[in-house]
């Protein structure tokens, strides 16, 4: 055998690092980290780990990474771990730090792409948790079109206190409102603080974090039951280890993400969103991931599907149970089983099997956690898309979290140009029944960063104002939001949208059943106001200035514009 032949270690794409005499320096670098020559013949698998001591959903991910690494070694691959960033939306809530949350999604996607492509890795395991990290990693997976598998960190176990069960962070934020109006003592509030979040993991309600983890499973990027398995369960560690073994097999058979992330897979994702009563942020993220996969979905897809797929799952913040209870009742496979006739179950998953094959062993679950199709929580899906002269390009509402009495509402506008100003007005008792809070310049461009307005909504709910007051915004909401809150209004104020033209006292109509959001202003009056309109420009950091200049509207998923 010639020297040239001896130095061809493998045919996988990572062979570019080690094959041939000219890669002597590369091999020396790998030797320096303790690898042996036989390792050059094995698939090189990246482990993208978003571990962080700043985020409760991520602080345990080092342990999961070790389990993944063990699985890769058992499968015959070489694990190579690297890091990316993570922000906790809960800790970013209510202040300027939230402006960095949505931009971090793009940073995460870019960083994973850079490392995987820079090293020509054969496959990648994406270990992620929480609101922007899971979608950011899935965006990277969609871009790369190599074998990839997602390992989610898992939800917390819900809290218990004073006879209450299934306590989640969403409840705690509402307890603050109760305390402010004298419905709860300070000692009771403190006791709830200590008991609400008893373990690590993503927040235990079906907010954005658990929505996106569930959707990673629906899209076919995780092993079954991964999306709802609790962070502290031994099952989670077994799933992580199995994922490590599975990624090596995926490399060997060439099962890449472009074979999994099809247009039909994303439509399945929307159908799951409707059945689950999932976070409104799923609209932004599914559109962004589908864009990276060249399988674009639109707001029209969400609107159409919301009329076809019923809302079935009784999960907080809109229902009674935390995510660990859903897991105990069959998790995402049980939800997909309930709507199997609505989805395309021929779609392939990382298992190498179709959804239909995965669901063969899954019994139908019909109880107080997953309602039967014959008696759903709502005949239509959990999210609705509204249009009208106030939202020409659309707006998003979590209909499942709005009390029936508020599905149609008319009120006078109270206009604010920042979240902070609206919070001050609520805490000072300046918001009254029959008013619509108009909160603008909080969109992707104008915020910049499209902050979540969860603190605003929680204060309203906690004060018992969710049946007398509504909120509309070009910002977005937490997955834990409930109440008559309409977000993602497009175009946003900073882009010249009609929401920027609203004045105090204007009459606003919300009609969720008829998918309408309008203001009692003629086209002529809107045109006259537009002549004198100058968007508010907020001072920003260098990062946010770049983001504001590149980001698209919310109705396009708040993706960054490129030249392709």
C-alpha cells in the first residue's frame, strides 16, 4: 500500500481534516488533544452545548453532554464538544435586557454554523433548552443539511405550595399583581417565590421553551418523548445517551436534516401548535426555521390550520397542568396520536422511521390532560391570526388564553411608546376598564429586539383586569402569557405601520372569531396623520443597531435580511 493510500482515513466529510500528506499539521493538532490515529477513521461528531450558569434551563446541560458523548463513543464516533450562548427570558423580563433575547437566536444559529462548517463535522448533536436557544439551534440544523439531532434540556417539575399544585413561573408573575391590589400578603408571596420553581429545567408551563422543545420532536429532530421529558428525570439521561448513539448511525446512512425538515414537516408543526395551545412565539420561530430549510411557511398557513385543528391540551398558562403531567400522559406522541388524521404521518424522523411508525405503539389518550376530539377545549386551534386596518400584514393572538367574554372587545386607546411607561401606568392605577393599551415601538426594528410584554400582561391578569382591558402591541409576548393580548402587529410602528398613527381615545375593535383588528379611522384620516408621522428612534447598542438595520418584520419571522 502506498503512503498516499495509507493516509486516506475515511470518506466522511471530516476526512478533509485528516486525509493526505498535506494534512500533517491538522493531524498534529488533533494528536495534541489526545486523539489517536485510529480516531481519524471514525465520524467526527460535534456536540453544541448551550450550558450556562446564568440559566436554570441550562445549568444541568454539562451532565447531558457527558451522556451524549458516551453514546457517540459507543456508536463508534468521536465526540467534540463546543459551546454557544444562552439567555433566560425569565431573567430578561421587564427591563432593557429583553432587547437581546430575540437577536440571540441569530447569534446562536450563526455560531453553530461557524463551528460545524469550520471543522467540517460529519454530524452534530444540539443540546439546548429555553426560548431562543432551541429555535436557534434548529435554524443552524436547517442551514447545515448534515445529520443533526436535538437533545432538549427538559422542563422543571412544577411547584406546590399552600394546597396549590402545578405552580409555574406564569402563576408567580400574576401573584405579584395580586399582592399589589391586596389579594395576597407579602409573606404569602415570598413563600410562593421559594416553592414555585423547585428544580432546574425550562419553566414548567407550556411557554415558548417547552413549545419549541415539543416542536423539535414534532419536526422529527429528536427521539420520541424527548420534548416533554423532565430535566431531572433519569429518562432524560438515557435519551441523551441514545441520541449520541443514533447520530453516528445517521451519519453512516446519510440521514441529513434536509430529508427531515420538509414543508410538510413544518405544516405538521403548525398543527401541533394548534392542538397544544402553544406559545405565540412559535409563529416567529417556525417561520424562521422553515426559511433556513427553504420550506417557507406563512401567516396564512397558521390561519388556515387554526380553523382545522382543535385545541386539545389542558396545559398552563391557559389550562390546569404543567408539562411534566403531559409527559406522564404520553407526551408529544400522544398529542400527535390525537390528531394523526390531520397530520402527514409519512414524514421521516431522526429515528429513520416515519411518524406513522413511531405512533404505532402509542395508545390514544383521552382525559383531562389531552381532551378527546369529540369534546375539545376549543373546536379551533390555540392561535389566531388577525388582520385589519390596524394590522394590514397580520397580528397574532393566543386565543386559547383569552376568556370567551373578551374574544370580541371594543375600547378606547391608551397609547404608550415603551413597555416601562405602560407598567408605570398600570401600577399607578391609571388604566381603566374599557381601555385598550396600545404599546408600540417594541417591534423587531423599533424595540429594537421585539421584547416580550409578559410583565404587562401578568400585572393585568393579577389585578383582575383581563376581562375589562385589552393590550395590543408590535412587540411579542411570553409563552406564559394569557389574557386579551394581541402581538406581532405588522407593519410595526418603526416601519411606518398604522399602530404608529394611533392616538389616545381612538376606538379599537378586537374580533377574534372573525380574525379582525381595526381602528375607527377612515383611510383618509390615517393618510392625513401619516403626513405628520415621524417614527420614534430609540438609542441602541452597536449589536442592536446592526440587528435593527437587518431584521425583517414579525410577519416574516423576524429573520435577518440577506442578499440571497
